[in-house]
């Protein structure tokens, strides 16, 4: 009983693997999500990972699953509108019927912070925020040595931070901060198809792209400053597709502007770092979730 199956379900991709109790990834794979047969695909990916790792299911303690949305522990249901629409899906019950081990589920943002706190940039720290910035924005919160879930599992849905007094109709679906600072906003302001194009142009010295990233860093810094003032973390870890692509183009301006916005003592003590685990943060966080689920 010394391994975990880890499943990182994203809006467009599904990663699955087997991880041992020391955090070694014994096998992993990634594939596009099949939105018609997502649960069956997750179960099949778990079976394939166990076979690829060369372990028996009897050695697997549990399966950890992270999802891009909200997990309701009271019902075992998941709300993940990017995958399943706005109806809740009984993911816990459906996976339990397909896998021969206990299943633990959390939001992807919770998985990211668990991974980084276990084996990444925030290893061993008791107060950490992981901010994921990609197509959307979410925060995994680890405070006082425990994962913060909130009353209904919604804690960390920081894309809804109110940072602008205007009230655009679209913000009801995405939230204000996400509408201003996530990948689609970066692409929109630059007049490009996707944020990756903006980052590439900025790295090539394009003045307009550099200006867009500077503006984006300002929006991100404002929200991060709110997190720092509210939670007083030891570290904020930055990850997600936009951050991984832009790296230092966003990191240094964010660090500088957080000092202007946040509570001054907290702002000068917090460390703001890039993720060390990259796309494995979710997989390792899901594994830690599983390993802690059954002891």
C-alpha cells in the first residue's frame, strides 16, 4: 500500500499517473479530454497507468483526482462548467464504481498547492498560496498547515475578485479579475488569437506585446496583493499556462507592484516564486491527496 493513482482532469487535457509515497512518478501519460466519455476515459487512464508502472492494484492506496471546478464533499458531486456544463455531476460515485480503490477528489487549485507544498517551491511551508493563471484564474490555499476549502468547497475561486468598479455582464460568468488578467484577456488586448502569441512577440521585443504583459502584471499584482494582505502567506507560487510561458516577464513586475499594493509588513515578508513542478504540480498534488486519504 505504498503508491497512489493520480488523475489531473483539465478543461482540455487529462493527465494520469502512479506516484509512490516519496513522490516519485512511476508512470504518467497525457491525452486530450473526451468530453462525451470523460469518466470512462479517467478510469481507463488509471488502469493504463497502473499497468505502465508495473504495480498491482493491491499496492495502490487510493486514487486522487483533481478537477477544474468545485468539488462538493457532502454529495461527491463536481461542478465543472468547462467540461460538464452547469449541472453537477456525481463524479465521486461514478469513479468509485469503476476503480478498485478509494477515491479522493478536490479542485485543481487545491491539487496545485498540495503538490508545491509537498515537493515544489513551497516544500514544507505551512502558509502558501498557489495562483494558477491560464485560461482562468484560481488559487489553492494552504494555511496553518491545512488546505482551505471553505464552507462549500469554493474557497480559492479568486477569479471573481472585484478589482474594477465597472460591472460588465460577462463578469458574471468569469469574474472581474479573470476577465482582466487571464490568458484570453491578454490575447484580446494584444489583438492576437492566444496568449502564447503575445508572449512570443514580447520575447521578440514587440513593444505592443510588452505593454500588454506589463498591464497584465499590474492586474495580477493587485489581486495577489489582496491575497497577501488577507492571508499573510509565507509564499505565493505562480503557475498555470500563462505564467509558465511568460516567466520573468511577469514575475519581476508582479513582485515590484505587490509591494505597492499589499499590507507592507506582509508584502515585504512574502516570497513570490514561479512553480518548480510545472505541469506535474497537479499530478503530484492529486497523489498527495490520495496518500493522505487512506493511511
